[in-house]
């Protein structure tokens, strides 16, 4: 009877060891995936920064054009009023 119990304990220990190896593999895989996700987020952050820079430049151009148009319209109105 002791040998039957010993055989079962050996079998359970082997299964536990197999599960431990599987868990270690899962941990390594998750660690690798975490690193990959971090790299992707860094790339996305760089892209957003580039887009933000372009939007800033375009905004400045738009404001500049609006100011130029405003100055031109005011100049035309002042000229029309003064030449009457």
C-alpha cells in the first residue's frame, strides 16, 4: 500500500513540476509582451508629439493669415472713410 501511495505522490509531484514550468513560460511570455507594448506606446507617443508640432505650426499660420486679413480690411475701411 505504501508503494501505491508513493507512486501517486511521485505522479502528483511530476504534474506540479510541469505546471510550474508552464507558469514560468507564461511569465516570460507576459514579460515579453509587456516590453513590446511599452515600445509600441513609445512609438505612438512620438507620433502624437509630431502631430502636435505640425498642428502648432498650422495654427500659427492660420492666426497669421487672420491677422493679415483683419489688418487689410481695417486698412480698406480707413482708406474708404478718409477718401470721402
